[in-house]
């Protein structure tokens, strides 16, 4: 039993010595690579007239009471219809770190052992903190090498909330996105809004780093996709109540704000 412990300890010290040799030949580096962000504007596939017709079919539901008491169609009138663009961020990134941390290995020894020699180093056993213990110990200071590798792909709305990638259709992109966004007064998202979110999600730098071998934070894919939307406002002329409905400019489907929306992006260009 004692021979087994001594052999394991010897292997451990040899391993630490070997790793130090490897580290001395390595070049420590911390690198950040951020891809340039693309701006994509989806083509509007649905004409405003189609949205008006679709809205006429649904307007009664906007003013329904208890889910079934609906006003007469002639009581609900269209006030306005406007087009706007909703931005979404698509981003992929990774964080990799290869490092060493300091550590102490405690080896249990028989009470009778007075000295241990490992790799020409002499170790004197210490008594354990528990007086009732039937063994002595030696403590070996060393280093452990660790690697953390985290990857992430996200689709985010303009507020930075994650959305599922299966509810929004793909569409061809406009050839002159800047011109369209200017014409509709679309607001530009903050330049680092997407990278800051990815950084906060995966860049978890260990607090126990002793020596750094390599470190990389990389954002390989970045795009802001602007999708066309229609906002239609109605008024109940009998009660004066007003309601608004929003429709997708690609599919003409009504947008339900109560549940998360998403893009499914098949092509970024």
C-alpha cells in the first residue's frame, strides 16, 4: 500500500516537471478578434393593400370582450397604417483559454516515515492537523494546466433578449440597405451591443490563473437584420377606444408581442 502511494506521488511530480518544460517553450498570448458587422435589410414581400385586407378580417378580434363579444364591423375604422423596420442581431463567438493554476497536493504517509525523496528533493513529513490521525503528510506545491473552450450562437432582439431561431422566415436582402433605413428613419443599434452581450455570456476569465499559455476571444459572425413590419391602428367609433395590430412585411402574419419573435436566417448576404 505504501509503495503504491509513493509511486503515485513520483508520477505526479514528474508530470508537473514535464508541464513546466512545455510551458517554458510556449508563448503566452491573449488575442481578441472581432468580425466586421454586416447590415442586412429584408425585402418587403407583402404590399400595404394586402395588410389592409388582412387587418379588416382581424379588427373585430382587437375589440372583442371576453373573447366572443365583438363590435359590428362598421363600428371599427382604420385610422392609420405605417411601415417600419425591426432590427435583430445575429452573432456567433467563442472564448478559449489555456492556463496554469497553482495547487498543493497532500500525500498521506505512514506514521513511521521520517523522510521522502522524490526527484532528488527531500521532503520532511508533517503531522496532520487532527491529533487523532494515524498518518503523517507531505505537501507538494505544483501547477495544474486547464483549458476552457466556450462557444455561442445567438439571435437577439433590439433589447438584447434572446429569441428562438424557428419562427421567422428568411427573405432576399435589399441591394441598398443604407438608403432604405435612412428613408424610414430606422435607428442604428449601438456598435458594440452584440459583442458586449456575447462577452458577458462566455468570457468568464478564471480568477486562479497562475500563468497564461494562450487566450482568445473571437466573434466570427456579426449581422444586424432589419425586417419589414406594418403597424395598423383602428378605432371603435362608438366607444372611442383605439387598438393597434402589427403585421410581418414578409409573410403578412400578425405579430404577437406576447411571445418571443425570432429570425431564421438561411443567408446573410
